[in-house]
């Protein structure tokens, strides 16, 4: 079995890139659609001491919530660059970088959903 020499010609790489781009676009659109000024300008961005009975929530602005957008976009672009650079030497490492990016995107989507649901 031969390994493809081109990064964008590998079917596994393309599948993971499509999955990561869908997760990233979904996360970005989710955060953009839930930024609503009619409910107030304060968002819950942190939960301090959530393991005890006393929950202490830290408020923030819409810019703090939009940092999820920047995080998802930067992690997608960096994983693409790292995966492309590593591909010629180790294909499996390149695939694992893309899988980890997908997991990071899913975790960011879950955390942003939970913070928006507390509002």
C-alpha cells in the first residue's frame, strides 16, 4: 500500500478537513446567532467554585463570548498548517492533529452552549 504524496489528495485528510470545517462553521454561527443585545449586555463567562453548592458566576461582555469564534477559527487554521507540514514525514501524526482539532471544536461548542444556556 502506497501513501499518497499530496496532502489534499488523501481521502482521510479531506474527510477530517470537511468534518472540522463543519464543526467550526457550526460553532461560529451558533455563537453569532446567540449574541443578543435585547436580553442585556452581560453574559456569563465563568463559573467559580461550581463543585460546591455556592455558584459564583462571573459576567462579561459580548466580546468575551465572541472569543469562542476566534478560538475555533485559530485552532482550525493552526491544525491545518501543522497537519500539512507534518504530513510528508508522518501521515498518522497529521491525521491525529486533525482529529484533535475536531475534538477541540466539539468541546468549544459544548462549553459555549452551556454558557449561553445559563444566561
